[in-house]
C-alpha cells in the first residue's frame, strides 16, 4: 500500500465507505481470526522445522522408555500443566484424551445420596459405580466428608420462630464472615472438608445381574477391556507404556459461584473427572482385564506397568492421587519422582496463570500458588479461574511434534497417532472431539459477542431462582450462557482445528460423518491439516484443502 | 467549648468517613482513571479509622456511657434570635453497640466489594455511596438530637435508593430504586412533621434535654400524635406493612449492597430510631400498641409470603422483614435489651447469608444429601393440616404477596388520575383566560426540532 498514489488511496477509501457495514465488520473479524491463525501456524511450522533439523527443543521420539506417562484431559487448561511437566522432567511423557476416559458411568460418591452421570451429555450411562469404605474402614457412611450445613446456611433462618432463635445467636456469624472475607485461604484450612479422607474403594466389578434404576452395577471384565483398549489404542501409547501411568482427570472448585459447573470437565457433563480416572486405572490394573486385552484385542500391557488415577483441580492447582495404598513397592520410587515433578509443574502453572490476574501479576513460586488457592477459596472472587477463556485452537495429533511448543493455554490437545490407524479411529475421535471443542468455543464466543442475549451478563445482580437458574435482580428472564466475568478475557474467534492427517483421509472422514462435514464446510470452525510424514500444512478454504505457502504467509504477517 | 478526648473521637467517627467521601468525590471528578486499589484503600482505610475512633470513644467514656449515656455538645449549627438548633452527640450503650456494628459490617462489605466489583463500571460510585451510607448510619447511631438523626436518615435513604439503581442502564433497577426512594420520602414526611412538632412540644430536639421533660404529664394527643408520626417514618425504612413492597424489589443492586442495606443496617435504622425514642414511646401507649400491632401483622405477612418466594434474594428479604417485625414487637412491649441483641444478631447473620446467596444452590444440594430429603418443601405446616382448596388459596394469596402491590397500584393510580384531572382542569381554565400557553407551544416546537435531528441519522 505504500506504493499507492493519493488518488488510488482516495478511490480505495471511497470503495470502503460504500461497502455495507455488516460486510466491513465481517472482514475485520476475518482479519482478526486470520491474524491469530497465521501466528499459530507460523509457530507450528517453525517448531516442525526445528524438530527436523535436530536443534532446539527436547524431543522424546527416541526409543528409550519414559519414567512415567501422564494422560490428561484434552482441556486447554491442561496444556500448560503438560508443558511445564515436560519441561521440569524430560523423562515424563504426556498424552490427552477426553476427560471421562471412556468410562461412561453414573457415579455415587461416599456420602452422596444419588448417582450422577460422569460422561458427555450425549452419552447415556448404563453402569452405576459406587464408592464405599475400604474393608476395615469406619462404620459410618462417611458423612464427615460431606460439608455439613452450619450457621448461616440452614433454611431454618428463614422462618419466624426458629429464625428468631437463630438470629438471636446470629452474632456468632461474625467469625466465619470476617474470616471468609478478610482471610479466605486461612478459613479454608479450617474447613471440615479439608480433613484427612477415609480410605475408599470403587465397586467397579459387576458381581451380579442386579440392576438399580435401570443401570447395571459395575462393569464386566469384557466391558473393562473394551474401555481400556478404546482409550489407549488411538493414542499410540501401547508400544511404549512406561512403568507408571498417571490418568489425571480434572475439576475446579470455587465459592459463591452458581455457574461452577462451567469450570468443571466438559467431557463429564460439568462434573469431576477424578472418579473416571480412578475407575480407569483400576480397570487397567486388573490382571483379568490385561489377559483379555492380550487374548482378544492383541494389546499387550507390560507386567510392570501400573496405572494410578488422580484429579487435578484447575482452580487451586491441587493434584490428588487415588488408591496409592494399592501401589506396589517397586513403583514407590518412580511415583515419588513423578510427584516431585508434578509439584514443580503446578507451581509453574500457577505462575503462568498469575500473569493473567490483575492482583497476581508478578507473583512467583509458592506465592503464586498461594494466590491461586486464595482465589479458589474466596467468596468474593467472581473470577476464580479463567476456564476456557482465550481458547482458540484444537490440536489433534502426536505429542512429539507439539512438545515444547508454547501454545499459551489456548489449545485443546488431543493425542492421536496416525500410524495406529486401524479402521475408523480418526472418524471416531473427531466425531467426539469436534462437537465437544467447538461447543465450548461457541459457548464463549456467543457469550462474549452478545452478553445480553446469549450470555448471562454481569454476575453482580444475579439472583438464584427456582433452584435451576439465575436471573437479574428482582425479576427478569432466566440468564443462560456464561457470565461476563467468565468470558471477558476471551478473544471471540472460531476454533481452529489442527489435525495430523492427510487431506484424503480428512475428506473421507467428512464424507462418512455428515455432522463434521456440515460444521467444517459451513465454516463454523477452521480446519488445517499437518501431513503426518511430509510435515506440510494444508488449510481448508473455499471447500478444499490448500497447501499453505509459508514464505508468503511470513511476509504477510510481518 | 473544651475539646475532650471523647468529643474528638466522637466527631472523628463521623468526620473521617465524611472526609473520605469528599476526597473520593474529588478524585472521581478529576479527569483520568483512578486505580481501583486507591479507591478501596481510601474507603476501607477511612472505615477502619472510624471503627478505631468509635472504640476509642467508648473506652474514653466508659463510665458515663454505661450509666445512662453521655451527651457531647458540639455547639449550635443554626440559630436565630431566641432559638438555636444544637448539634449534639449522644453516646449510650445501644448507640455504641450500633456504631460498632455499623462500622464492622460496612468494613467487611467494603473489603468484599473491592474484589467482587473488580472491573465493574461504577466501581468508584459504589464506594462513594457506601461511604455516604456509613456517614448516615453513624449519624443515626451517634446523633444526640433529632436534627442530626434526620440528616443521617436522609443520607441513608438517598444512598440506598442510588445503590438499588446501581445498574442504571437497565430499566428495572432504576424503577425499583425510585419506588424505594418514594416510600422513604413519603414516610419521611412523618419524621419531619414529628421533628417540628417535637420542637413545638418541648422546645428542643436534643434527646438529653427533651426526654426528662416528657415525664411531666402532657396532652396525650400531642405525645401520641408525635410518636405515631415517628412510627410512620420508621415503618417506611423497616418495610412494615403496608410499605413492604419495595424491599424484595430492592434486591436489584449488587449482592454486597443488598447484604449491607437490607440484611444489615438500613432496615434496622427504623427499630433503632424507636429504640432512641424509647422515653417518648413510654409516654405514648397508643403508639406502642400500633407498633406491636404493625409488627405482628407484618410478621405474619413476611413469614407466609416468604415461603412462596421462588428466588433466594426475595426469600432472604422476607426473612429479614419477619425478624425486623419481631424486633418491632419486642420494642413495642418495652423489651429493649432483647431488641438490641436481636438487632445485632440478625444484622450479622443476614449480612452473611446475603453475601453467600449465590451459594444457595450448592448448599441446598448438600443439605439434601445429609438430611435425605428429596423435594423442596412448599408452604409450611399448613400443607398437612388444611384441605387442598384452602391450601391452594393460601398459596395464591402468598404468591401474590397478599395482593398489596395491586392495592398500592390501585391507590396510587387513583390519586395520580385525580391529580391529573385537576391539572387538566387547571390548564383548560388558564387557556380559556390567557390563550394557549407559551410553555406548551415552545415545548411542541422543541420536540419537532428534536425529532428532525434524530431523523437526520445519528449512527
């Protein structure tokens, strides 16, 4: 444009003025999206190039066995944890799969009255799993692990006579209120739920044909084998299973937040991923299941591989590992090393997150961890964590070519090994991943773009109503969608899917799944492909895949 | 006038938040951005100092305070030949308790809001209004003459209404803020009339001077009349029947402001006024009967209507009203200590509940698990005792809040249409006599011009 004459610029300006406003806004938006895509694709290309050259980032494509492997959820918040874990400990590999880990169950925790489904909303669980006290545990039903309502939370303060009695003693509420407002982290330490937990076990194995509410109690060994294979095969992890494999679900905990489920695991329909991880680990450790896997599916799990289930709290960076009392002696040392690495990684994760918080900027080390813990415990904090805000890209492929790439907590990462292709692995994976990730992206997109109609507006006037939703103030429409405090950090762009496969395979997948085809061809999402062997990038534009021209793209971006 | 430490501390309690208000207002008026941290530190710092000052006041005047109260004269604030209006601080036990309750709760809400309102437009405005409210409540708590109490009373009403209308870009908060303000002002007619007649009766509005005079036999009509006027004023602030309609609608403001005003302090300003005027009420049995009656019927209203509410803030609003009406009954019966304990406990509890209102869903779920209940109870014990038709009728009546809103609308609309009819007659008469009014012609012209500007395309 610097070469244009004045007359040409005036012509351009007049032409621009003549274009209807909607088109102009659309072009600006396309440019906004393109700006990010060029940036991210350039980074990916640079990273790929550095891998070829053998320079730069640490790469674990060598054949030595890893110390431990961690399987996380595909959530974009786990991207930074995985990155930091790999940076802290070069002998740890990370993978990702949908956070329910294939275990579609209705889960009834200790002390809970009902079982809640922990699987994607489109899946109907057909199994029920209960958590019970381990043999030799206390006789009570673990009510101590459930927070008992205390002063200020009981319904009795609403009535007249009982309310009067409660109100006369109401000055006692000054203590928890002062602690809760002035020192939230300190108050959380004295909270009853943070005490030592009882030893529990999952009743995972189906022992009879008994059914409860139409759900079978537990899984049979065949079903367990199916689930284990369904998760491990597409990731390409089976040939290189380490001694210790950690399955890490995730959840989030916040106070005074009616929309807390939005921060939990989307693959578990807004629930916690911890029980699923624990169930999977128990399944994969069962000798009968391993025998079935070998005989019927040809999947060989080494005898010395042990699976551990755990949960990562994305709000306060707490990582809890389950069933450690079942861990064999031989694995204590690798576990200790993994735990130390996880500890370091979560502190770095907290540091990275603190950069995005106005009151947390500049905090390092333990101070950063304490800051995010305080945010999670704080009643008065409308932004305990950012959730999926800023999510922009979904990478489906091997970790080998994204390891070391800093995607700034903006990427959903899905582990997929193109060389493990048998049948329709890619189809099944994308049939799950594309709807889930694009739905999350649209949730944030529309709540940002129109907070009044699609989003829930500011949290401040929200009033819980009907025990099922929130409205503004005294009376208003139900406010659905995400609150402004949750989306204001978001950049509204359509999600970019970056899949490691060939254009031919992708077109075949789209032909076989019309839903994916519709979403891609109608430009609800952007799609780019990384060729598994040639390492070229193809972008889906105007109904076909175009090879990305690196040099031109670089010139345009700079 | 000698400056005793008590006087200095006492004035400081009020002056520090007032000075912070002025400073913050000046900061807000300056161009450029203010850091949120500055605003919060200024407001919270001033309130902490005010709390310290109130503790110091109480400590320095412990002896006289616990034995009947201490009156601290500060000079005349308005005088004409033959009469002067004195500004006085009254420090007694109820006042000291209320003062410290006020500052502690406002400090907690202010710290809470500093985080909760982060990045919200109107951040500084919230703290300005909170400081104004603090000054008003402290004036009510420590005021030694009806004039100062009235000044505080008005400030509390103004800041309440402005905080209800905090989200002033939406229609509902503004409408409900106006409604609350209208009720306050209507009832403040009672306060003002009461003050004037009080002056007439005892020739002073200073409590320490006035109350000894009331023990003398006086015309029961005068004393009861004045007491009833103050009762009307207190009814408006405390949302007693028939003025209850504004309170659930007042939950339009941000959660912390709802907590501090309608859980904690503003709603207790009414009972506190009655507590202050206890000697007057002792001489006015009719007023006391009205207090007890109003309290009783409002308690019935609030506890039944509260059960039919479907959202948590309305439920808590009615629970508040129920307890405040019990406090009224206690005051009417002369149980002052009980009433004070009730005020302190209820204010603290309700603030805590309102601050935690968004957690209600999760707490309810947990309660279900522990208590093994599955369904949410409807209308209370009446459900099991009354037949279906009666229960349904009861539910309908309580859901419609005893049809008070319809009643109010009918009354107000009748009055408004009567006034409009009078206005119409007036215009017709003046047109007949003077020709078309200039005002109307120029107003029409201005409107036409305005429309043209709009049509030219303001994009």
